C-alpha cells in the first residue's frame, strides 16, 4: 500500500478530515472544500466561471507516483461542475497547497459550501520515458491515420 502524507494549512478546518474513499471499491478518494476562517461561507460559481478551491492541505506523494485530480460524476451530471485540467496532476516533488480548479459548465449558479466534496483524487504509478530522435518509425497497419481513421466513431 502507498502512503500519501499530508499536513494541514494554517487555519484549515481539521474536523473535515483527510481525503477518504467513500466505498470499499472506490478508486478515488474524495477531497473537500476547506475554506480559511473568514471564507467559510464558501463561494458561488457563476455559469462559465472558474475558481481555485482550497482543500486546507499540503501533501507529499511518494516518488514514482502521482496524484490525479478528477471531477465528481454527480456534480458534473447534476450541475455541470468539472475540473478544467482534468485529470490534474500533482507531482511527487510538489509541496505547495493542494487546490482544485473548479469550473461551472452548467447554466445556473453553483454554490460551493465549506466541507463539500468537490473532486476525487487517484494515486497512480508514473513511468518516465527516454526520448530519442530516430531516422524512421516502425511501420504499423494503421500508419499515420488519425482522428477516426479506424472507421470507428
């Protein structure tokens, strides 16, 4: 099992707890909005707006892994709330605040409450590749056909 280490930001509401898997088979652990004192009323996202929502956490991901931030399907379906850079990647050497870039792609205002589950995070292995320039690429039956070239839509 991989351990992701967290520290609380100053002023974070620790009663909200750490990210958690909400079911036994969940691949993603839910992240909660954790606004600092004075901002605990949350924020409202107008249609088309985006905001960086704090989680109150800093973290250390083990080397060889990344954290991926992904939208929550219920928020996406019901309200059009998504993450702009999905999946967002948190690298193993990042130690800054963990924030979530929420975007309102819906047609109504959406209020983000303090403590609301706003995203899910997935811990995933990372493979770093070598990059090389070669004289020619190995041929394949598909060749350079792209975007729909396999006949599948």
